C-alpha cells in the first residue's frame, strides 16, 4: 500500500509540473493620461507583475497594435483577457468584441474588466448576452422570437430616477403567446466622482479563490468613486463591496457566468492613480487569473 501512495503522489506531482501555463493577454488602450502614475502604461505594469507569478505566460497588447491588438492569433492564444479601456471604448470594432464574447460563451477564455471597462465593447456585449439568457430562463417556454430587444443609447449616464436595466416587460400576445420587451443593460451607473478620495473595501466571500490572502477590510488610498445602482444583470457572486466616506457604495468585485465562461469585473481604478502598483489590487488580479484560467 505505501508503494501505491508513493506512485500516486509521483503521478500527481508530475501532472502538476507538466501542466501548461495559463495564457494571459492584458489589453490596454494606453492613454497618455496614465503616464504620471504608470511610466510604462497601466497595462504593461499589470503584465510585468503577472510575469512574476508562477504558471502564467503573459502578453501585453494595446489599441495601436495590428487589428487593435485583437487579432485571431492573439485571441487564439488567450485564456484570460484583462481589459483596461476608457476614452477609446467606442472605437473598438464590434466584430472584435463579438469574437471575444463567442470565446467566453464557448469556455475558451474568461474576461477581467477593470474600472472604466464597464463600457468596453466586450464587457457590454457579454452583459447583454447574459441579460438575454436570464430573460429566457426566467419564463418557462420563452423563446428569443418572443422578445423585442431594446438597446439603450451608448455612453449616456442614466439619472437616478430612471428604471434599472436590464428590464423585462410583458407587451402583449402574438399567435397565442405572450410577448416581452427586454431593455438591454446600459452597463453604467448614475454617479461618479474623480476626486481621488479613498475607498474602503470589504471582502464579502473570504473563502473564494480570488480573495485568497486578501484582508477582510482594506483601503484604496486614491480612487475614482462609482455609486450603485450598476445597470448590469444580477451577478452570480459579489466578492468585494466598496464604500466612501460621503456615503456612496458599489459592488466592486462581481462575477457572471456567460455561457461556459466567466466575466469578472473589478472596479477600483482611474488612470491617474497608481492603484495597479499596489500589493492588494495586484494580488486580486493574480488570484483572478489563476482561478479563471484553471482547468
């Protein structure tokens, strides 16, 4: 029997050592405004840190690379895509985003969207696919042909009094079947403030792999404020809650299943604050990559 356990341990150890590294792509639009906080751009700073972690191969791409950094070859060699977008969110080719979302749905890759990437084309398309799936699953027998899809105006901040999106409403009947209108998620929130005030973060699920080694409470010394409600589908998990001294709060670490893949949104950021040089946010990203990329 001892020989069996020794043999089994050897097989497990060999399999671990032979496991292929997780292939990570960091996409960054590389705003010039990043330079005071990140001398070699934000995405490169994240990629440099991840290269120090075991079991990862990391590529850094940007908007000015061929095919906006999103060629088929890049995406075929990607299992976890980290996305930083802000002022160029509207310039991403929609077909590139569709290719990313199809890969998420098939389980080929997972997406980590950071801060202003709430309006990045891949995140928005993934959230809209999730909203459609949620609507179809909410009513037995509902078909896509029974849905009228309404796309909100892009890049418009809603008022606090506006109804949340996504929103499913019954509209009538057709051929004896009930019909519905689905207003797709706008993927934004009513209030934000870039004053650099600190935020106070609570880890809601300490047992989750993304929260491994993360304190129950920690502060982000300087950050932009986002205030819920966030116009997105209900997350499957909320890992982090962020609060500000003026009373605002936000679900700052959320996970959605989208088809066979996953999307993780991590809120802390703003290109002028060096958040992704700090140990805790970088640890969260490294944990997320390991978890999302594990087989």
